[in-house]
C-alpha cells in the first residue's frame, strides 16, 4: 500500500506525519521550530522528524515521497523558498532539492495555505467538490483555490494570495490588514482608551490586547468587544463576497484560530453575502473547515499526491 510523509513547516511548530493515500495517519511528531538556527538547523529537524515517522511504515508498504507545506512566498515549480517575511534568513533556499538530497525521497513543496486547501478538498469538508475556496483567518489571512478540480497556482505558484486583495479604497488596505487576528487586536487597542469600562481592560492593556482577548470579552457580554466582533464578521463577509465573484466556488471553507474559536462569525459573514453577493451564489455553503489542527500535515500529504499527478 502507498504511503506519504507530510511535513508542515510553521514558524512556531514543525510537524510531520506518515499517512496513507486516504489521509489516515499512522504516526505523527511535532517539535518547536528552530527558526533562530536558520535553514540548516530547521532542515536537520525535518530530517529527524521524517526519520522518526518513517519507522511506522508497514513492512508491505511503499513510501512514495514527502509533501512539504511552508510559509511563502515560494516557487513550487522550482522548489525554492523565496523570502518569507516571518522566517528571516530563508531567502532563495532550494528546500526541495536539499530535502531530497538528505532523505533520498521525492519531495513536493508548496505554500502552506494551498496545502491546507488541498487537505480539506481531498480529506476534509470539501470532498467531492470541483471548485472550492479555503480561507484561514489567524495572524494573517491566507487561502487556496481549487478551480475545476486543480489547485490554482498561477505565475511562480503565487496565485490566490487572498489576504492581499485591497478592500479599502481610501487607505488601500489589504483584507488581512483589516480582518486578520492581528488586525482585530489592533482595532481593540485603538478603541480601548475611549471605553475605560470595557472588560478588555481586565484582560490586557492596549499594548498587549489580542484577538483572543476580544473573543473572551465578547463571550462575557462586553459591549465594546461585541462591537469589534460584529465588525470582524462584516469584514470577513466583504472578502468572501469577492471570493465568490472572483473564483465562483461551489463551497467556501473557513479555518484558522479566529474562526475556529468564534464560529458565529461565519453567520455574520453569510449575512454580508446575502446582501452583496450575486444571486447565483446565495446557495453556496460557507462552512467551518473540518480538519482542525491536522490540516497542515494532511494538506502536505495531499500536496504530494496532487502535484505528482500533475507531473505525470
């Protein structure tokens, strides 16, 4: 039976898993990413994790290769990590070639958000669809698009950077600058000085407040936090209207910490779609993604399978 190793390279955590073609995980390991050590240290960690999960390969199993999801920008065709802003020292790193050399296995490299879209499409809530948009809302906003049964890649694999479309004509701000978890925390910081009675002051200062603090205060009935969450849902909905009109998906799936911990935001976003979306998209389901914190490693498995099929 064929097996694949999926690797999810995150800024905080590095995860690897051995799985079969159906997305069933046999072995999984995670470590803190040694970003301070730069590419050589992280590559050593990846090799160690791969070696560890590889021990679970059944005696009659065949290991096809490795799928690797990483922060971008990166070029999946050349297998090169270009210049990710949140991982210093990774400019033009030929990660696919380096990992192939160290493991002796074929490697497919892709953007982590694209990999997550593939994971949900192949193993999660998007199974059976030919057109799908996956959005993750956390520190930033990212996503991936399945169009006519293929991952949309574009020039140098840089298509569907959904968080970077402009939704504010005055300030020319990106969607993620207004609706990400970071943006939600920033909006709270700006509003707190004018509302000294807000419960947010008992959770954080304007200098330390986060999206999670806003969520907790809103759950406790704090008026300011609830107003901020209403705004968050509205901003998410604005972006989703654009996703519908640009990519014509049969389904939109939402993941990431902001939505996972505040699923009611989805209904607020749907209300915007009902007001501003074209009539043909009113029945398109907008739903919570299914794979949770395994979306990265299962997405990497799906990435290997999908890219290998495209090269065949």
